[in-house]
C-alpha cells in the first residue's frame, strides 16, 4: 500500500513535518562503538498496520534473527512520524534504534536535523556500493546534500489503472500514451447522468485520490530547484504546461464544480467502496497496490495497468512515472548503532529479504537485484509498475530542508488554478517560488 497517501490530508502531513523540524539533533557521521556480536535488543518502529503487512514484517525479522541469534528485535508497528519524533526527542531505552517511515518528504529534515545518522560510513565499512545496489531515483529521495541518512525499503511507482471492460465498450483498444490521447479517452469513457455522471473517465481534480500535482508533473520531467537551490517553478515551463493541461482536462470533463460534486459521492480510498472498484471512474491514477485491492473488493471487470501518459512532445519517454517509497534509518541517539546497521543492511540490501517483503505486501522491490529476481511474484499488471520503477526517466520530488512544505505550497497553487482562481499563472508561479525560498531559508 502507498506511503504519503495514508495520511488523511495535506494538513495532517504539514503538521507531521512541522513537528519533525524540532527533532533531536545528532551527528551526521557515525560514532558507533558497540560490538554487533554482543547480545543486544533493538527497538524497531515502523508504520505498517494491516495484518498482511505486519505478517510480512514479522517474517523478515524472523529471518534476520535466525541469521543473527545474538540480536533480538522488539518490533512496534503503526507508528506515525509524530510518535517517532516524540520518542527520539525523549530518548532513553524505549526510544527506537531503527525507524521505518512512509514519509519520504521528511528525508531532508531527518538528514538536516541529524535525527538519523549518516549511513555512508556504514555502507563503506560493509563495502556496499550503493549506486550498484539501488536505482538512482530511490537514492535521490533517501539522501540530502550527500548525507545518506536513510535507505530505501521497497518502492512505490505510480501509473494508470483502468477498466478493460469499459475500454472495450467504448471502442478503445489500448491505453493512452500521450496527454492528447489521454484527454480524448477520458471523454469517451465519460457517461453523464443528469447533472452528474454514470461513469467518469477519470477524476482529474487534485483533490482526487492520488492525483497530486507532483505525480502529474513527473510526466513533464520538471526541475524543482536551480543548481543554487532556488525554487524553479516559474522558470521551468514544465510546471505551467502541466497545470494548463490538467485544467483543460477538468473543463473537458464537465468543469470543476460538477466534478467536485461527483467526487463527494466517492467511498473510502482504502475500502471496497473506492470509485474505481464501484465503476464510478474507468481510469485511476494509482500505485501497484490498486489491482490487488480491486480484486479483493470483488470487482467483476477485467483490470489493466499502464504508465501514465506523457506530454505529446515527450512521446519517446513514455513509460516513466513518479516513484516514492518507504525509508529506513538509524536514530542518532541509539547506543546500538552497529547492531542497528546489521538490521538496516539486511532489510534494505539482502535480495532474499527484499523480494520476500515485496511479495508479502505487493510493493515494488527497492534494489536492482531484487527487481530482476526470478523469485519475485509478477503478473502483467504488476510488471507495469516494475517497468516504471526501472525507467531511467522516472523521477520523484527532491528532498529539502523544509521537508515537504514546498510541495504543499505548490499544491495550494494548483488547487487555486484548477478552479479558475488564478488569473496570471506566471505571476502566481513566481510568487510561489518566493514563498518556497522563504520557507526553505527559515528551515536552514
């Protein structure tokens, strides 16, 4: 299942990130002096809570302790970043030694504040070349300014999940590859009913499930910041082009007000009443977890998956997408960092462990060897997301000292733009740049 999207709203995310700003400060280097061969108990905190996820975590921990009988692991699940941060600040024997977080946007803060130790010395000591182990796109979101304070632990890739039966009924033979094809297909799949919809081709508004500005912008391959760290929204035409294309699609599918009224009828994103499961939408921007969730919900139509469409002038790059994932790090206050590294190393770099965990919770593996493993359980729908994760032009949002605050600022602009409240987009982008630069400067 996904990461950031488990948070109920952007406001909740902002609150979690702001709390992390006050995280405990520690060295970005390693001062670890414990003997990893000694008898020790590690406190490992993670955010998973679903029974299948918890079972998969426990199975991996059991494999680890079988290989390291001197290291016991006390596992605490369903932990939010807020709870993790409070425990790190309090310290003591009950604080976590090893942390796994869904919030990749917090990496900049984790690294910048020193809440997590820099893992580069541990990697070097273990003679692990991270560039040969992990895809570059994952390394990009697990470090900040050379400080590798986290490592990837599984991966999410975002693409298009669609109703093959609805496609067939509309005479559509293949998923759209370019944005113009996407707009045309979305309109063909839309069936109105009075002042609402019987079936909507796609919910294009940014309040829709998983349809964030950042995930759409990835299809334009944007550059969020200049080499000197300044916000680049106004200077890079990718952002204006994406916002214009999204707003145009909103208009073509009935307009913002009509779409938002229909969206109010949607069921819970993580339950059986999801609009894709119910046939309310024929296409859904989503991650690798959606096909299995739809099957578990008892859908009767055939499901297909594909990469998200790309701008017409970037057709050669079709197959790329937005990637994200879970992160894993060692608390700087831990007195058991060498033993903690043994656990982090196992869970993030051991091919058998990564593949088993990926199979257990239906996420994309986070190492190059695991992505190619014959033991990875792959069907046609899941293969789509593996290919997105491996695509050289797939991208993510870069870490920053203010965590994900800059993304929230960009999203606020996108909300205003899609409903027609932005008259001068270039000026609005420039104003957003100024706000982002101010926030980052304060964070530093």
